[in-house]
C-alpha cells in the first residue's frame, strides 16, 4: 500500500511539473492550452484543480484582461527559481 501511495505522489509531482513547464513555455497559458500541452489525457476539471493548487502554494498567478474570456496563468518568482532562473531573469532587470 505504501508503494502505491509513493507512486501516486510521484505521478502528481510529475504532472505538476508538466503544468509549470507548459506555463513557462507558452505565451497564452490558458487552462485550455495547458490542458492540451501538459495533461491531454486528464479532464479539463482536473487541470483546473492542479492550477488552483499551484496558485494556492504560490507557484502561479493568474490575470484576466477585460476583453479575454479565460484567465492566463504565469509563473511566480518562486516557480521560476525551480527552473534555474536568476534574480535578473525573474525581475527583468
């Protein structure tokens, strides 16, 4: 039973990393785009849950412009550090 739990945790971690990479590598990081790129085998609702969890722990933030239908997701500095970004790359200075 413990081995199954560890395997499930590894799968969740791997999928979370895939979601973060999709956001990192996509200009229009909407739920739909992330779903297509990172988790096409999952339901859209599952992707939304991952995004909510990643937002709650401070890895992503979202923006919605007035003329856009969907939120766009962006990496926070905390998430960018996971991918080896320097402080200069994070702040843009």
